């Protein structure tokens, strides 16, 4: 006699599969985001471009990502998650393929432009898909993994790419060829899991550039915005200046040592998100922003002392802050949006995050060519410390959740 599984079991299995795929896809996207970083010094030497050009390359990604988020950040609320995720990974594959064959500054800028479009399409859609498909038996898992997986992906990409650059002459083919294939695979596999967001009216009005917020989430989001800005400004400090500082100021000549700066910050951030998942959003945000201020201060002390391992130790403290503050924010706002509002909500989150991540880093890149890398870092770090302490004070006295 054939026994057929109850429909409920089948639906549960499909939901878990969709959840696992959405989380995995976020990791892949963020690996693609950080993997090019260790290659920039190599490409700069090969192609002979200036520090100002390096800043332009960074700016293209940040600006394109933000514009895409503003225009298309809520599109998955209207056409469904799967079409947007699939298209985003096809575009991401194109960017990785372009990185692989970048033989001029123009091609490199083109790769960053395409990658910015892909990230703008994917960020809100994937975060919303994780929440949509959260297993009923694991409440709160979506907020946790929406915090853990981006940081984990950033850590894996930077460290793996740096190690491969040190270990093989085929690093570019392995990294970018592998990520191209992986992105294409995700673009295909997403069609084999259930759609979690039915079509809704309002697609054309949603394409007008804006960063809207669901009414129920507005208050908590605004309370969280200073901490969100402080956390991602810290991330921008490490991701834009960390590797050059390690190489030029702290004597870390190997690519894996330079990549370790980013990997420690984001990896510790991911671990913090997981270990602190039972803390209240308020506790997470206050402790996180305080740790951001402390870690950034220690970073500046280590830089002044010329200590690479002191710099890494400071990144551990800053990573606790980066992960803790971001986790607190996601826990505060994730439950507050209706299913058809989630893409819009996460678009607003990442608009603020990437404004904080991109603008200070671009300004710092320009300033470093005029006043020096170390001096720029001292100014940038001081601003981050002030932002973080302000966010901690505001969170302490403006919310009781």
C-alpha cells in the first residue's frame, strides 16, 4: 500500500526549502560583494590607476545600488520574490564575469555598475523572502538569519579571495568563475521553491524613486536609524580603508592578512548576531553601539601604535558592535510589516545602510589622496565614535522595547 504524505507536510517541506535557499542566496550575494576587495590593490598595480580612481570605482557601486533600491526596492512586493531574485542573480553573474575579464578601468567600473544594480534588486527581495518563508516552528529565525547571513557572506568572500590570491596564480578564474556559476545556479533553482509573495497592484507607482515605510514600522525604524547609520559607517571604515591600512601602515603584506581585517569584523558580527539572538532589541542596540564606539577607538589606538594584531583585536570589538546593533534593528522592525510591505521596508533599511556605508567611504577615499591614509582614518574614526555614542544614548532614552 502506498502512503502519501499529508499536504501539510509537503507545504512545510517546501517552506523550509524556500527559507534555506533565501538564506543561502544572501550569503552568495554578499560573498560576491566582498570577494573583489582583495583584488583591487592587484588591479591597481596592473592597470595603473590612482587612489582617486579607486574611490570612483567604489562610488559607482554604492550610487548604483542606492538608485536601484530607491526605484526597484519594493518591486518584489508587486511581481513576486522569485522573478526579482532570479533576475538579480543573472545580473550578478554578469558582473562577476566582467570582473573576471577586467582589463581596463572602464571595464572595472562597468563591473561595479552592474554589481550595484544586482545588489539593489536582491537586497530587499531576499530579506523579504527570508521573512516570508520563516518556519512556523522557529519564530524569530528570520530576523536572526537576515543579520547573520550578510555578515557571514562578507567574511567568507574577503578571506577566501585573499587566501586564493596568496596561494594560486589562478585566483581570478577560481573566484570570479566560481561565483559566476554559483549565481547562475541560484537564478535557476529559485524557480523550484514556492512563491511567497502573490502579485499586488501598484507596480508602476512603486517605481517612482522613494524610500517608503509601512506605517506600523515608522516609529521603530526612525528610533533605529541612528544605530543603523553608525553600524554601517563602521563597516564602511573597515571595508574601504581596512585592507589598505593593514598593507601600507601596519606591515601586512599578504593578501590574506589584509582580507582578515574585513573577515574578523563581519565574521564576529555574524557570530554575535547568532549568540545574542535571545536578547531584546533594545539591549542589542545599546550594547552594539557602545561596542562600535569602543572598537573604533581601539582601532585608532592600534593604528597610532603601528600594531597589526592590535588592529585585528579592535576589529573583534567593533564586530561585536556591528553585529549586535544590526541584529537589534532587524529584531525591532522585522515583525512590523505586512507580507506585501516587506520589500518596501527592507529597501528603506538598506538605503540608510548604504548611505552610511558609501558616502563616508567615498569622502575618505578622496581625502586620503590629499591628507594621507592614516590621517583620514583618524578623522573618519572620530566621526564613527561620535555617531555610535549618539545612537546608544538616543536608543537608551527613546525606547523601552
